[in-house]
């Protein structure tokens, strides 16, 4: 394959992009960034270059390196990677080596500063750091980078603050008024910080820069859990702070982050994903410095949500410990939970709970999980009815309690009844039980529904059920169970578990937000 290499310098940066363009066949285009020390690379820059080359245009500042023959695409890409590495070493090799040699051995704090306007507050923010254990990242626009990089006798912020060249880097945001682009660039910067300084505390000072740059830094810091900082001083008017009076102060952003996380928490609760909700609240307790009253609210919420997560998977005793914190708000559910937690053997309350659990899984689109619970509910109803009405344990039936004809039938072959599900209802039918007679009347329809269930991937089948198949099965099996409950003067109706209303219970919902 014949490939042309182009070298394109990025606007306002020393960094370059190596473009690999296939000249025959599918005419594919690929890009490899060649990043200068202290600079960053944005995907949208590469995409614009890609579009130019793909349209047959030569990007501004592009230099043709040459055209080469390669046996295949993999060889061409490997050549491009080697060429990019050679370029980096030839252009900035000594600079990279010097940075690595003199870089701080242990960085405790990474300070991010948006640069613009007056440099004095930023100088004071840097001077409050321990330079031997800190690293500063100056976030600049193309216009404000001169405040950091000015050479010769022209003053710049690092020189005025006494910051060594090995203890800072410059990040240039090409469009300082593009909020989405600035936030995207900040997340890319976060990944590099975590890679280079995994244990460092990150402080984001948004005193300088354009309004958009500052807004992006605040948004990113809140979402990423960084410490927020702002230079605060004595004001002579509404426009500016008195020169020399400002000091960098921590800004309490934990309540802001709490409100953002509560939105995610509400979504998890509304889809009955109590496990995910519990993880969100646990992380809030671990990472946020909340006031006493607010922390008490979140702690109580954590207990309630943990209780719901346990209840959702049938851990009733564990659920009672956490959900008991709901108090009066949980009065519609707590009596039923106590019955479930204190029962020595499963009863019809568990059947009702399985139906509600199936509904929750179906709400999440997890139809195979839902159908497993439906089948178990049908099976359990039969075994509970045998035990409670006739004193027969399906696992080890007392032969004396069975009709003679049924004893003889079971002695010949018990294998004709697949599992305990149909066997329990056959026993009930032989005993003259109304539930057994109802099953016998519905046998053909129920067997068809159960066969469809057994085709589920989570039972013995090989394919997942879709929504339409699940609804057909649910209508038949759930309808049978409710009808069976009515013929024995029982009920399987119960309130579904609560969702995001639990936030209002602890005054973290709209009323208490």
C-alpha cells in the first residue's frame, strides 16, 4: 500500500500532528499526535485536520514528509508511530530529559490556575505552596499564555512566584469561550494528572481566566472531587479587590456536589437499582465534607437504601436493620418486612414479594431475571399450600397423608412430574384442594407459559426473552397466582418498594434540597 505522511503544526502550539494518508484503495486517513512537553492535544483538533485531508485539501501549515510503500496497514501504522517518536526525541528530547531529571520527587499538591487579567493574585496563590512538593498547571488562552511563557526580561508568573521550570506546565485552551470544549479539555487533563501524580491533592483556583474558563474549572472540580479555591480580598467597589489584600481561600463545594449526585441517585432509585444507589451514597459519605445536620441526613439515607438493596434480593433480616431507619415513612412496608424477616418458613408473603421483585426486574428491562422470579413464585405457592393446608412437605412427603391412588402413582414413577412445581399442584389436585383443581383447569395454558419460561437463558434455554414474550408469560402466571389466592381467601397484593420518595423522607428531596 502507498502512503503519504504529512506533518501539521497545531495553531498556537509547538505540538504537531502526523497524518498518514493512504493514496490507493479505500484512501484511509489516520492521525498520530506529536505532543510537546507541557502542552495538550484535543481530539477536535485532529478531527478538523482529518476532515481537511479527507476532503483532498492540504491543511494550513502542512508539510509533506514523503510517500512510502508498506506491505499492509499495520506496517504503515507502526512506521507512523516510530516516526512520531523520533520527531519528539529530536525536537524536545533534551527538554523532556531535563524535566524528568529535575521534576519534584514527591508531589503532594497539584494546583490548577486559570490565567487571565491580573497576574498578581495568581502569583500569591503559587507563593503559598511548598515548591518542593507541588506542581502547578497554568490553564491559558492563546492570548494569556504570554503571562506564563514570556521570555527575556519580560515578567511572567512563574518567575515572579519563584517557581522552577520543572514544577509547572502550560495547558492552552484554543477557544476559551467554548464551555463544552473547555470542560472536555479539563477531563483530559484530569486523566494526565492522575497518571503522573496519582496520590496528589488537586486544587482548582478559578480566580483568573475568562468567565467560561473559570466556569469550566468549577464544573470540572465539582464533578471530579477537586478542592476549589478562590482568591478573596478587601473590595473597594463591586468591580475589583484592593491590590495586595487577596489570599487564596477554599470554597465549600461539597453541597454543590451533593445536589449533582442526588440527581444520579434519584435516577437509580426510580429504576429500582438499589445496589447502585447504595454505592452512590457510600461514595458521598466517603468523599464529601458535609455539615453535621446534612451528614446525618445522608447517613440515614444510606441505611434506608442499604435496607432496600437487601430487601430487593430477599435478605429480609438484613433489610429490616437498614429500612427500619425509615420510621413512620416506612409504615406501609415495615409490617410486611417484619413478617418476611421473622418467618421460620416461606409463606404466601414471599410469593407476593417475588411478584413485586419480578415487576422491578421487568421495569429495568431484565426480563430473564424477572421470569425466574415468576416461576419461583408459582412453584412456591404450590409448596406453601401443601404445607399450610395439608401438612405435606414436598421434599419428603408423609405417605400417610396422601390418598392411596396418589401413593401408588408416585411409587410407580415420580419422574413424570418435572420438578416439584407440577408435582405439588398434582398432589393438591389429588387431595381435592381448590388450588389443585384450578391448576388442572388451567394446565394447558400454564404448561405453555412455563415451557416458554424454560426457554429463557437463565433457566434451561439458550436465548433471552424480549418484552412481548415476558408480558405474555407474566399475564398467565401472575393471573393464575392471584386467582389461586382468591379461592383460598388470601391476597398477593402488596405495595411496591419505594423509589426516589425516600429522598423526601430524609429531607433531601425538592422540599429539603
